[in-house]
């Protein structure tokens, strides 16, 4: 396994629309393994392939169940190949989202509270599930990446510009 470099805004590759995976190969299996390793190292709870420079419709998520102080969280890795979201609920939820491609920046984003999702696994088997809560939010966030959309695109122009300015300021401070 390898920790992959994560693309950051304003890298134009983050705006690319990812292509379907098609046949799952050993390259995809290695990529999935590397993506989990990269996500855990970052640390994050979701990572789309485009964030590591691979424009294919593949994403990983692990919301990790909480653990008592001093213990490792219980991992629950989930993989979604060629995910499709459908039937968003009319009810909305708010979550203070962040993104590994926009480090250390957070903003309140409104999304459907639940969605249906279809996807394939590494064996090519199809799955379908209705999800809600943080998993629904995370899936929508990561599928947005596959479509070239960032969480800041859901913000007003004023809030989006504020987040981008804070990111640029933090980069200048790290470089100094």
C-alpha cells in the first residue's frame, strides 16, 4: 500500500468529470487499497479517486465508529464503484463539511437528508441501499467530486470566496 498525494484547490483536475470504471482490474484493487491508506493517513472519512488524480468513478468512505479514549476507532471501510445517487429526500440536513482537497476549511452545507445509492463492489456485484445521516452527506460530497463539483460550490459566492481566501492565507503562512 502507498500513501498517494491528494490534489488541492485550485488544481484543475478536481473539476474533471470522472469516467465509469468498467471492468475492475488489479490496478483498481491496488488503487482502492492505496486510497484507504491515504484517507486514513490524512485523516479523512471519504476520498474520491479524482482527489488522487485518477478520473474514474470510484470512492471510499469510512465513518469509523467511535472508540473509548486512547483506543483505536473501529474501522468500517466502504467502497463504491460507479455510484449513482437517486431519489433524494425532500427533507434537508446541514453538516459542517470539510474536504481533504481544501485542507482545514469548513462550511455549513445543505443537502438531502437521505438518498438512494446504487454501486458495484470489487467483484463487480451490484448493490442498492437507502442511506441517511452522515453516510448520505459523505456519499453526496464524494459523488460531487466525481462530477467535478466541490463542497464550496454549494455555498453563496461570498462564503465561497471567504473559504478560498482563508485557504490561500493558510498556505502563505505554511510557506513562510
